[in-house]
C-alpha cells in the first residue's frame, strides 16, 4: 500500500501547478486573426472598414480619396484627398449611369446596342468631378504614415438627381440621338425613369 506524507502531497501539488504554468498563455489583447481591413499605406495596421470599400450607412455611391502627408498642412491634404475622391466618384458614377441606360433599354426594348453605346458616350462626356459638387465627406481618417483617407459620396436622392441632370443635359445637346433612343417617351419622364434604376 502506497502512503503519502504531508511533504509528498505538497510536492505533488506544486509540481502540478508548475507544469500547468509551463506553457505561456496567449495574451488576450493580441489577436492572431488578420484584420478585415488595413491601411493601404500601412499594411500592418488595422483600418476602418470604409477604407476597404465596406458599405457606409447613408451613402449610396462612394469613393475613397487619399493625400500623402504634406508640409503644407492638414487643410491642403484635405483638399487634395477630397479632390482625388471626387475624380474617382465621377468615374464610378459614369459607370452607374451607363448601366442605368443599358438596363432601361433592355427592360423596355428601346434602341439597339449601337444606339445605347452612343447615348452612353454622350452622357459620359458630361460627367466630371465637377458634376458631383453635391457630394460630401462621409468619413476621414489619418493613417499611421500621416496620410489622409477621405470617403466622399452621394446619398440615393443625390445619385438620382445627378443622373437625371446629366441625362437631361445630354438630351438637350443631342436631341436626334435621344429621339432615336427613347421612341415616344417624354424627355422628363424618360430621364426620371432611367434615374430611378439602380444600375450597379
């Protein structure tokens, strides 16, 4: 029969405690998972989701502008990042409106693909970063390198109005082309119908 004295029991308990503490426990503050989004100019640093084009509440159409750290100061960087974002927003907006026109033509059976392409070209020429003056800054964040990221965008109402304005201006500039495209639809009604389409 094996017997344990008090000293043996204490030694056994201490051994168990020491072996249990032998492996280093993970630091709860350090996560081994990669972040969902990082700063493009600082890939080791986690960034807010909008920097990686995650959806932002209230913004239907968005683009990210960037300005490097500048000795000219924060105001200058903000102007540069906002301008950069608006240029990109105009490109995204062009694609959106072109898709609206294409979707309208497919849904209603209006025009052939050649006419749709010509209409899209006409509208695209009108859409510049100045067209989107109604855009606003939704978010901004300074990156670890000192650069500035700015999220500019339009809400759904502004997207529809800007699309309608661009389409109507194109209609005024090239009436014959739009007559060929729209058949018997009235100009305002057609522009409104197209602007309501999602065109993602």
